[in-house]
C-alpha cells in the first residue's frame, strides 16, 4: 500500500511540475504579445520595435526565466519532500539558477534605469 501511495504522489508531483511549466510558458507568451501590442499602439516603427525587443527584453526575460526556475525547483522539492527520501535536495539546483537569473534581471534593469 505504501509503495502505491508513493508512486501516486510522485506522478501527481510530476504532473504539477509539468503543469506549472506549461502555464508559465503560456503566460510569458501572452505578456510578450501585450508588450508588442502596446509598443505598436504608441506608434512605434518596426526598427524601434526590434530595438526595444533586443534591449529592454533581456532584463524582463531573465526575471521570467528566474521565476520559472524557482517555481520548478520549489515544486520539485516540496513534492519529493513529502514523498520521502533525499530527492528533495535536487530541487536546490533550479532554485539556485532561478536566483541567479533574478539577480541578472535586476542588475540589467538597474543599468537601464541609470542610462536613461
């Protein structure tokens, strides 16, 4: 009975991680579309559009990627912690990567604010 419960919990945890990933990727695409639509409504040209995407998009993309890694790492750690064993420790790697991306996004954004 315990093995079946552990396997079911593992499958539920895996499904949660995959669902969070798919949801976050969809949310990121919607936000990118909103940003592009706003820029075009303000009268931006194609050259301005590409320059904006390349320049200002990096910090936002780093922050989004960081939150995605943090969420995946936390979901993995919490799920495997309740299952048992030491597998929850492996969630520290995506969390650490997420924190690095969040710091990169913050430093990129502050450099942009200081420039203009």
